[in-house]
C-alpha cells in the first residue's frame, strides 16, 4: 500500500475562529470500514459538542489520538486507506484469522513485507523486533521469548534459553486481527498469554482487556513493598494534593471558553445593572390559557415564552438597546434584527444559543423555536452557528429558586435580562394587600452605548408588558 492510498482526515474548524477541539469519543477503530458521510468521532469545541463525518470511503488505518486529547485545528486525527489501499488494508485481517504455522513457514520471504503501515506481519512488528545482539536468522518465537523473559525480570541473555515459554504449545502463533495486536502492544500484553474466546481461537479486544484486568491483582503483592512510594500526581497538581478530599477538574472545552469570555466581558464592558419587582399574575393566567389553545398544541408554553416576547416588544420600542460596540472603528453598531440568546445550563457548562431573527416570529413560532433550542441544548447537540451572532440574552435564574442576580453580558452584546423565581407574595392590588404572583427582573447593560435612561426604559417596558399582557397587542 502506497502513501497515496492513505488519506489523512484533519481536525476541521467547526466554528468561526476555533483553534482546538477535544476528542470525546471514537465511533470507529483501526480495521473498521467507513463510508463517505459516516460519523467517526465526537469532539467538543469551545462552543459545543460536534459529531465529525469522514469525507471518503475506506478502511481505518490508524487513530492518531486517544479519547480525551485536545487537538489543534488542522492536525490529522485519523488515517484511512482508500481505493486499492482499502483492499490491501483488509488483507492482514484475513491473514491473521487464517494464519497457521505451515502457512507462515511457506510465506516467510514474502510475508516479511508489511501490508499495512503500523502493523505489518509478525516478525516486522515493532512488538517482535529482535533484541540487541540477536542473530539475524532468529525466528519470531525467539523474539517472543525475549519479550516474555524481559517481562519476567531476566536480562537480555534470557532468549538464549530455548525452553523459555514464549509461545503456545506447538509453536503456534496467536491468532488476532491487526487492531487487536496493536491494542495488546499498547497495553503491554503478550498475546501468547491471552486466552482466546473468538471463533477458531481468535483473540478479541475483550480477551486483551480481560488479560489486563486479570494481571492487575496478581501484580499487587509484588508491588506491596513499594506501597510507601506515593503514586505520581498530575503535573499541575501540588505535592500536598489529597485525592481523597479534593477533586481537580481540567478547565477545557465549553467551560474554558465561558470563563475566558466572562472575564473579557466583565473587564471590557462597563456593566450597569438595574432591578424591578413586578406583579406577573395576569401573565401567569395567560400562560395557562395558551396551554389550552389548540394553536399551541405540542409547543412549549411557559412564562419564559411571554418574557421573551415582552423583551422583543421593549426592544422594538427602544431599538438603540439592540447594538454592539466596535472598539476598532470607535462606532456603535445598531442591529435591525434581534438574535435572542437564551442561557442554558448543560453538563458541559453554560452555553448561550440564540434564536435567529426572533423579532420577526409570531408567538407560536417563538414557542416552537424556544422548545427546539432547549431540547437541543439538553442533548448536547447545539451547533456552533447557533451560538454565534447573538444581540441580547435572557437568563432564567428563577428555575433554580433564585430571586434575581447581576448577570454578566454575553461578549459582543449590549444587554442581558435576568428573570428571578415567580412566587406568591403579599402585594398591594387595587388598594388591598393580596397574594399575587411576583418576580424580580434585572437588566445588565453596557454603559458605553446604553445610558441609564435607555436601560431604564427597556426594563420598565418589559415589566409593564408582564404586568398587563394586553400590551403585547397594543404595543406590538
């Protein structure tokens, strides 16, 4: 197989400006057949988890990085044999299953030519290379004896002992496919010691892992005298790190990007936050009425839907709030569209996907968009494009039972609205104190482009709509 028949698939830039991604999971292994468009792995960028499809047909030759590795964009992550090379790549698999001592003896001269770079045949494998001082005609059995002897603690001269138990009885070569042989090599397992469970005595990946698990307890007594020596800690961990009392979590992916963005936002845009407490009893009644409306069947109808609509109405009445600051040009860029961001907490951290052109959507359309946004985020399938280009954001801290907070601006945006928990509270209504549904809203804005008057008007308009939802009709 020539190099021209091997295609290297590089880590793509799955989002604007991304420079790296972490490999979360491989869906293929060396020796597997892949087709154009087949998803081969899942990676996590600084913005989302993304599945990567392979752009050609062939046989997986090698995975360059294990799961959990962060790889720079443009770096090759998987090698695939294509065309004639794909057929050649499949040959070692068949040879490994059908291999017998007689066949190996007959094919000695020709079988020494590797048919798959990185694997090859037995005696040219890196696992079976001869030790220093070994004679050139030495057979694979002698090489195996050297490895086995070294594992047993003997010196380099151990292979000279012909009785070394390096191979199965009769001199048979262990049967295993190339990917399994590579796995055994990586894990330091001698296939001659593995009990096969596959058809016709073929060693499987599970057999190799079982051998590793079985060897671990056996090695424990030997290592007991050295128990006083502590296991090496991660390079970044201090010497006093107590694993029983503390857990260190690497900061990467979405959480790393969020941290950098929040620090940049907090120390770049001068934040101002204003608060208002509002009676939303009528809004809650409208939510219940909409849930019974046939037009909203199957849609997500909740207070967030009407809060989002109220903010869109307030932006329509005060369009200058929907802007960004261009530091290079020293200009304020007023947007004539609203990409409404919704902060979502996911297992991988906080993300802020946005609804494109939310200002142009009807209430049922907005309900559908919100439902899709939330379900996609919970599944971890939010695309990078869905988190780009936001103009204003809503963060609903009320779902955690929190009254309110001082939210930090999403980078590049002018305002963010925090919604607190909606609770029954004593409230003066029509001159009498009554229990009413009440919440507190907090609006943070960039004081470089939004002054106190503009910010106050927007917050007051949102509160007014939620207090009297009929304004959705009169103000829209």
